[in-house]
C-alpha cells in the first residue's frame, strides 16, 4: 500500500466520524424537564390571573411574570446548554 492510499483511508475515517449523529437525549429526562417547565410557566400564568382590578397588586403580577420568564429562559437557553454537553 502506498502512502497515498494510507492518507486517503485516514481521511475517509475522519469523514465517517464527522457524519455520526448524536445518540439523542433520554426520553425520561426530556419528559421530566417538559413537565417541570410547563408547570412553572402555567403557574406563572395562573398567578398573573389572580390580579383583580378591585385590588390591583403589582407584586402578584410581577411575581407571575417572573415565573413565566424563568420558565422561558430555562426552556430556550439553559436546557439546550445542559443537554448538549
């Protein structure tokens, strides 16, 4: 075998390694993260709905808004970072 054939064989192996996809995420972990973040987001919406115009309380609304924002931040920023490691 010549040096050229050896070099081509090693390049082919490197290309095969690049084409391998990830094994995916655990189904159980994905379901648990979905449930936790969905409950947090839904709870934030519920807390925001407790604000009435008879007795407006900005803290209740801001608390619910904060819960929703934390759930969205975790969903779109923290979870992808965690699962891509």
